[in-house]
């Protein structure tokens, strides 16, 4: 339900009232008792989502997202799939880096 602002033309009293959209506009001023109230046109309030799952950035435009990505990446596109390969000079093998203590690591240290 929205909050409506009212002003009395007779005494100048201003107040807000929490009313249903379908409710009639008030006419009688609570201060002077005359039927001279006018409903004010306001800017309203923004919708605020509360609770988990709602984030300020969920509904950003695509152009904003692209500009933000360029700013954080320094304007460079990165194509990293997270799998780096290491090529050893001695064996010519390529593949993921050997973990310390693994079979590949032991073979490498035996050849050296």
C-alpha cells in the first residue's frame, strides 16, 4: 500500500497517510475540520527487495556489465580456462603441472 501526502488549502497542514490504492482521497482536514484537503503528487519510493537472493547488481543492463568487465580486466579479454599446461624441455611432454611427490615429479628428479 502506498503512502499519500496531503495538504490543507485552508490551514496549510501537511501530513502523510498510508492508504490502499483503491481508497478514496481524503477531503476533511484533521486539524481544522474543513473539506479542503488536496492529495499531493509525490515522486514515490523505490522498490526495496529484502532477504536472501536479491542483489543490487542482479538487474544491471548488458552495457553496464560489459563496461564493468572492461574496467576490472584493464580492457583486455582473458581466455583462461583454468587449466595451465607445462611443457618440459627434457621429455617434451605436455600436460598439467606435476604435483610434488607424484610419479611424474619423481621421474623428473631421477632424470636430472
